[in-house]
């Protein structure tokens, strides 16, 4: 067959069709890409030495070349390819218009030996230069270039070759709002490192390229090792920086523009990011990187009442499989940025940063400020610096991590089905599969189990069985029906000091039960007692006997006063009035008016029984003087002014004998408080005699006394000059002292004195509770409350059904929340019961109702790995953590930024609040994986360490 000459570089060569070998004479080399008419592409280089030529031919034999078709066949293949529709993401190639038109002339001519042979594909006219190979601006399709699909392009390159050194001009098809278009001009980004912002590297990307490709290109450009973790930021026009969190989106979706600066930063060895640290702490960071400690043994700084957060984080950080998941960056592939129930991956990334810092081994403690801010942003209840519950934060965090890492990108609708008589195993499997169709994450893999819930209608007996997933068990503590209350008993005998008593009463009892309990200690009838809450030297409330004890808090100061009894009603019957008495001291006011005096309450108030037929100021004065005689000294006759001795004697004759008002007397019964107004009034009707009432009391005494008496309001702050009998409200009486008289005759030390009854020394020991008892209580049958009825599909109405929860399937890591905080409509309390829980071999086989075989019983044994503790009461307290390090097997006590090793016998305490247990087969699996990659660590949590211990209890 005839051959056609081909000029290249001033030299003319002839090639045989279909002959891949080339015979060349002379010491020279051919260019890399040589076009061949009707034959295959020649080798990239031909050496003078035949041996070198053979070697070169082997090195450059890229895919096996196809047989070149005829010219008409070439034309049909290329033109048919150009007519195919554009598909998003496909590659199309630019070919110079001049070369393509030359090729069309050649193939239409039908003569392979024609002088119109186009030669190698040459796109030089499309480039601005031959160095960066940047396209010229303003190129127009059909005038400067034509577009070919990938198949057509590869055909032409295979048949004709590409000019040496020229890169193929590959472009992607992008989707515009109303059409598809080949993106001719790519996006040019300036890639820089965080540590060197002044040295940019230009890289071109299609708008359909993912941000992950940008990150990969930057890592290759800056020679980042595969072990190092990196992330990207973009610099906006105003100079601010924004994180490119989702690397799965395209350059178009990320709104990246040509000329935009993309910053790549590399995580420090200590787990921190350079951009997250202020410049003034860089020296501190260098010192931290030099520190090398045990990974995971790292405290968390208390930012202000954030011990609850620190405790929850330390517990979660010591769940081995979850921590390994973050340390090995498996979370990066599962971040869910489009979940409407999630937090756009921000909670998961913030938690990952925290874990990486804590387990870097380069920190003694870290500041969780960024994590705290993220939590407050997505959960407003955790904004600010108020104290919260560690279990509540743990619940939020587990839910947030699950949704941020949910592998289900689009949740399908799943209808919940009742058992309807089907076997439990079938219903349970269906429920779990339905749960996994919507929820599939590392949190589900690690913490989720399955309940069996059984509801029984009390009317028709309809039974409803469902299986529901759970993330933790909130188990109740066996609650005592008794309550210990401390009170002060004030006797009518002025010689007896107030007595402190510790009384055991029914938790749901009444005030009368408190009086009955006190009567057993004092011998005083409960009918002769009045109970009051004293606060700030005044009566905060005077209780009725029928009121509930739940209204009294443990911190309240409760005084129980002995008052006189009431004789039987008869012709000579007499009733007593119980008067609340306050003590006040006159103090000069701090103003320019020296005649004005202020009044200040002091001491303990009294409830004093006064015979109604002897209500006069002088009589009341002497009665009160008698009641205060233990700590108020009577003045001698020389100290008193002369007065109306006759009137004085008459008043004294009307005063009761001392023996008539002592403890145990049988005078008329005292009067109880009526209504919530805290005023003391008579239980019987008004007396039949015409004895003077309070409105007829003289307002001033006829002689100078140690103190003066005034009627005041219930607060003791303002005087009342009149008393309206129609209201049936007794006045409050204030004893006003002059400072000098109080100093001379009032003994403050004796007045504040009290004695402790023997019962105060008794300690009511609470029997410890086994954790298994709490779980049994959790699985017992209970009746639904009125606020939460169940709709019976058979009765077609809401019913107070009985409910029973059973454990069907347990997770790898079981979280047990001890419900120490009790909240009801009437009371709030914290249960400080000691719950004894095993460190190892907690066996759940007796609680799981799923059918088991002998081998599966090993799947229900758990070992303790962490404990969240709460010290204190309802209003305040402090959270700490015990946790077992997954690498060393050593237990440590985490108290905010302080970390100390402890022994196993220190873990169990009354403060235990949330328990973390890990299934033993999971622990063995993780240990096997760890031993294959590094030297084996201690296998048992709680193994005796060689370092010193701290007593945390």
C-alpha cells in the first residue's frame, strides 16, 4: 500500500499502514506524540539504540490501540457523538475550530493520501501561553472551538494523536436553572496554607467538582501526610473566613468563585486547630505539645456552673468504641449536613474536636468553650451559666450526635404496628427494622436497645403490645414512705428552753401527724400544739392541722408551740386567745430628724395563750413578762417609777397564778389559725360576757415598763391602732424595747439557747439498695396517671391503663440513670439512698425476656466503665465523674480540671447518678482489635495502679 509523507520539524517520514514498528536511521529522537494516518500511534520516543527502542515501546504501550476505521466511518462516529444530549457531570473536550474543520475536509474527501491530512490535534490557538496553558478569554463555540463528548475525543486522539506537551481541555456538564451546559471556563481557586497565607497556588476546578476534590488537591500540593487531618476555609470579600464544613457539595453549591482564596489548615498534634487559638496563647500551645501524658486523662475547665456538662462529657469520652470512632475519623464519612432534625454536623464536629484534644495526650486540661457555645446555640435551655442536670445534657448530646451522624439521608414514613396477636419475636424484629430504616448511626449501634411495652385496658381487657427503642434506662429508686423532720418545741413553761426534736412522720402525712409524733417525746397532747414556720424573726406561716406536710421543706425552721387547752363548754367556761408575739428594738433612724425611731425585729417570736376575760394591756404585760422570765430580768422596785398602785394591784389580782399556765395545765383549749391569712382566731363563738375586746384596750400603759406593747400587722412592720371584731382576726402584738432597757434586762445569749432532745442524736440509717432492685421496680406493673391516659381502640376512649415495660434487647453500652430527683405537684426532693452496683459481671439475663439459649447468656454480662456523680441538694450541687481509661484500664476521678487516680472501692457512693456499663463481649472484641495494632494494655478496669490515690468520698 502506498504511504504518504508527513512533515514534522522539517523532516519527512514515511510510515507503513497498520505497522506499529518504525525503522529510523540516524541519532535523533522523535517527539512524544506522532500522528499516523491509517495506522496506530507511534512510540513516544525512538532511540538510536534498538534495545532502548524496545524498552521504550513497552513502557508507553497504554491501552491497546484499535484498528483505525475508514474515513467515512470516522465521520459518522464523531458526528453522531456530537449529537448526543448533555448529561450533568459528563466530560466534554474542547478541540480547536481550525484543526476540526481541517479534519472534516480530510474525511469528507475520502482519500487517506490526501494532502488535507490534519496531523496531530493542535489546540495551541486556544491557549494564552504554553506554560500555564490557560484558556484565552472570550472564546466562542463554533468560531474558536468545537465540543466533543469523551468517546469522540478519545477516538480522535487514538487515530491522530495530541500535540506534544498540550494538555487535553476537559470540561464538565453543569446544571443551570433551565438547561445543561458545558462549563468552558473552570473556577480558578487560590489555595494557601494556614501557616503561609502569602504563597498561593492556583488550581482549576469544574463547578461540578466536589469540595472534597479541592481539599484533596490542596493536600497533594502542600504535601500533607495521610495521617494528618485538614479542613478548608474560604476568605470572603470583606476579609472574614467561613468554614467549608460539607466537602461533599460541589464547587457550584459552595458558591466558590474564580480568584477566591481557600485556606487549608492542619490539626495540631494536641488535637486543636490553629484557627481556634488566639495569638497570645501560641507559646502556651507549644508547651502543651511538649507535654506527653496518658491519652484520655485530661480535665475540663469549669466555665461557671458547667460541671454538669464536664461530667457528661467525661463519661461519654470514656466509651471506647465511640471514642475510637472519632479518633479514627470514621465520623467524617457519616456527617449528615441535610438532616432537618440534626444540627448540620456542628455538634458532632465540636464533640470530635473535644475528643481529639482530650485523647491527644498533650493536655492536662482543656477549655470546652467552643462546645459550650455550640450546645447553647442549638439548645437554648443550656444558654448562660445556670446549673443543669448532667443526664439532661447527656440525653441532648446523644440525640444530637445521632442526628448529625445519621446514615439515613432521607427518612421514609414508617407506620407503627401493634402486635395484634403475632409472636413477640416477629413484632420485635419488625419494630427494630423499622427503627433502623429511619435511624442508623454509631449512636444506635452503641447505645440503642429495645423495650417491650404492654398496656391493658381496665374496662375491656384489651391488651396492646408494642416494641420501642430506648437510649438509656431511667430506673426509679425504692422510696421510703417516712420522712425525717427537725422541729423546735417551745413549752408554756418559761423555765424550759426550746427543745430540738428529730421526728419521723409519714411522707404524705398532715400537720397533725407531726404533732402526734412530737407528743410521744414530750407528753403534751397534740391538741395543745400549734405549728408555725419562722423566718426572719417573724411568722412566715401558721399551719392548720389538716394541711399537708409536703408544704414544709427540709430547710424551713419549724417551731411547735404549746398552747392552753379548752375546758368543756358550761356556764363558767372560758376560752383563751392565742396571740402571736414579735420582739422589736427601737433604733435611731439615720436622718436629720432625731425624733424619729426605726424598729427592728429580733429574737424568736412566740405564740402566747391569754384568757379572753383578762385582756388588758397591764395583764398582757405581766403575762409576757412571765413568759420571758428565763431571759428577761425583772427590775427592782427602785428601778420602776411610781404609779397607780391600786390599779396595779387590781391588775395583778386578775393575772393567772403561775401554776395555772405551766405545762400540762388543763385550761381552755387554744385557738387555731383560720384560713391562709396566718391570723389566729377563736374556734368557738364570741364569749357571752361583756369582757372588753381588743378595740377597747387602752393604747398606753399607766406606768413605765421594761417594754411597750403595740398591735401590728402579720409582718410586724406597721402599727394598728384599731381592731375590727367583725373580721374575727386577732392582732399581732409587738414587744418594743428601748435600746438601753434591752441592754440592761434582756439576755440575748440565754434567749437564743436551746437543748437537743435525745432523738436528735439518733441517726436514721437507710438500708442500701441493690441496683437489681431498681431494675425490678422499673419493670413492675404501674397504672397510668390521670395526666397521661391511654386511648383504648376497643373502648374508643382514654383509659387509665396498666403499663408494664420489659427489656427485650440490650445495647453494647448500657446507660442507667438513677432517678434521684423526685418532682411532684406537692414536693421536690433528692434521694441520697446508697445504691450498690457491681463493678463487674452485672448480669441482665434474668431481666431480658427475649428467648435465650445457654450461649447467649454471655451477651448479657456487663462491666462498669463510667459513673456521673452528683453531690449536694436540689438547688445546688456539684457533678464529678469516675471513668475507666480504655487504654490503661485504670480508674480516674474527674473533678472539672482536676484528674486523680482512684481505686475500685471508692467508686460506689451515695452520689452515683448515671452509670455506664459495657457488654463484656464488646470489651473483648475491642481488646483484640487494640492488641493487634499496639502492645496490650491492662485488660480490667480498676486494676491497682502504681501511682498515688485520692480519697474522693
